[in-house]
């Protein structure tokens, strides 16, 4: 598996959410975290048959030396989303960093 496989890997990991939630407005991008490429998708989701409640979903995936990893959140508010994005991670022993840089979605790519 290589960085070029991340989009398909991440979309596959996110498929389960679509069984329970109606997803809209997906945005995808990639960024670097140390020497790793991270693919991320953000979308709004509402539970099927309960459109009165919406959540922000994010899934971020990276290829590691001996595998791959994805992180996912279902955030009910901006504070929850920020807590997820600013969570510290260390990939393959590199220096810890926030999972999602503040400017990750500045240049949005429609999916």
C-alpha cells in the first residue's frame, strides 16, 4: 500500500457510515504529517430518518511503515471537531503533531 492508495482506503473505511447516515458536502484533501501523507475527508451527516440532528464526520488515513491507520470522528459541535483535529499523534516514531493542521481544508477539493 502506498500514499496513492489512501483515497480508496479511506473511502472504504468511511462506507459504513453511509448505511446509517445521509452524508452531504464531502470535501477531501491531503497534507503532510512529518514524512507521511495523510488523506482526509470531511462531510456533514444526519441520521437517516432524523434530519433534525447533524454531525461533522472526518476520517483521516495514512500509510505507515508496517501498515495503515485511520482516525474517525463524529463531532456534534465545533469544540468536539477541534478536539479531534488537535489530538496529538506520532507516526512511526516521528515527533508528535496535531492530527489535522488548521489549514488542511483551505484549498478544498470536491469529491
